C-alpha cells in the first residue's frame, strides 16, 4: 500500500469509533501500513516501541488509550481500572510531557463525567485541537523567521512533522507555512541517529508534499551551517522547562551550539502542552535511555562488535541561552518570557 493512494494529509493517529488506527512509523519509508489498536495494553506497546512517536502524537495516542481502557473496565469501578491504565501508559516513555498532560486531562474528565461518550469526545478534542495548534504554530513561526529577500534555507533535526503530531507538525508546521507562502527554498534534515527519524520520516513527509529537502548525516551540520547554507534552525520539543531549557531528540543541543557559534537563529516550535512550568530548569527533565540495539544495528545488520558497551540517551537538553525564540500557538517568546506568558495563557 502506498501512502498517496490512501490519503493526502498525514494523520498518524485516527479513531474509528471502536479502535485507534496508527501509521506504523517503524517501517516507513519503505512500507506504508496502518495498525489497528484495540486495547490499552496494545496502545502502551505501540508508544513504547515507537509505532507512534513524537511528543504531541503520543499524547493523542495515550488519550485514545484511555478511551480503550474505559471499554475494558469491569462493571462497578471503572475509575480504579482507568487509573491502572493511566499508570501503564505513563510508564511507556518518560521525557515527552504531552503524554502525562493528555492522560491527566482524560482522568480529570472521567472523574467528572464517567462515560464512554465523554471520554471519546475529549480524546477527539485533543486530536483536533493539536492540528489547529500546529497550524497556529506554523503561522507564528513564519513571522519569526528572518526577513530575507531570498527564500529561506531551514535546518531541522529529528521529525517534528505531521507524523509527530496529530497532523501538520510543529517545526515542519513552520516549514509547511513558509513553503505555502513561497518563502522556502529548502530544508536540510539531519538524519538523526540512532533511529533516523530525519532520514526516514522528515524526508518522507517532505518528499510527499514536494518540499525540497536535503538529508545530512548528523556530523555535517557544522560544515553546512558554517558555509552559510542555513538561514535558521527550527526544531520541535519533548519538554520545555519554565526557564526555556528544552529537551528534544538527542543531537539537538549540538546543533544549537553550532548555530550560536555561527550566528544563525535557533527556534523551538511546540504547543503549550509541551511546556512544563512545574520544572524550573532542564536539569529536572527525565531523559529516556533506550535499548543499545538501536545503536548496535541498523535493520538487523551489526555495526559494532557484539560485546561493546553503548550509551543511548534518546534526548538532550538545549540550554535556554542558545534558543532565539520559542514558537507556541499564541506567539513567539524569548525563553525568559515563557513562564510569565504561560501563566497568562493557561493560568499555570
Ligand atoms: O523519540 P521520538 O521520535 O519520539 O522523538 C521525537 C522528537 O524528539 C521530536 O522532535 C519531538 O517529539 C517534537 S514532535 C513535534
């Protein structure tokens, strides 16, 4: 099955009334297939194994995991069962705060109005709200990009696109908006070792929409930025602390350091649901450690000796002073303005 034969807009998480349909992101770009998730345990596995991935997308998926959990609840005490499902979903991936945000939102609604219809409505609202949020991020980001007479060359890391959200994307939302307005020349996509989200997923999305994209090995960013080939860097985020320190895919911090060195603006694009004002700084953000097999092999082919040791943190934290602006759905803020803006927006 090819993607374009199926639909034109990328929707990684969909609900069909009784099950959740996920695009299997572990096999793209070679194979396009969807998987029907019918139980909350299946959803937890899908999040852990990265069939669905990207901070906002796993929040949306977890919300539907809670709907599935409700369907499984025994008569009598559905809330206790739902709390158990919430604990299972929370234990899947620790860094992206959208996961916890969505689960908490679903639990709050369930306690107030314990019904399947209400939970289904809330999960759908989270999904649709995320698409609208990404479009707003795209519009605000467009205004923040450097005003150059020539079309822009943007560099991104990992995949913060439609696949990583309910649709449209955060960093790639900015890219899509710039492309639509005729302001984009090209995207440089870091391949993003070890799981290659840039090479596999960002490149797939952009090729699908005929947006010019050049894939770089991660080691090439300094050369390309140093040669003046990049006007701005735009990345997504998994959790942003109150002071603006930002956790995103491993390698992001290195790109930010390079951008700072060469005087290239570095933007983070994310919804407010990625901002964790409970954490004063990035030091408190939990960093997921993943299996060393992700580094030892590619497509089952060993790259290193069997007995070598690996260190595989999935995310790093970019310190706020390296960030030019944080693009959210309500505007663009300097990292130091974020906490006050968050309080004004969300009362938190
Ligand atoms: O490990 P992943 O693929 O879930 O990591 C994804 C990222 O780091 C993205 O950049 C981030 O979630 C932002 S998604 C809009």
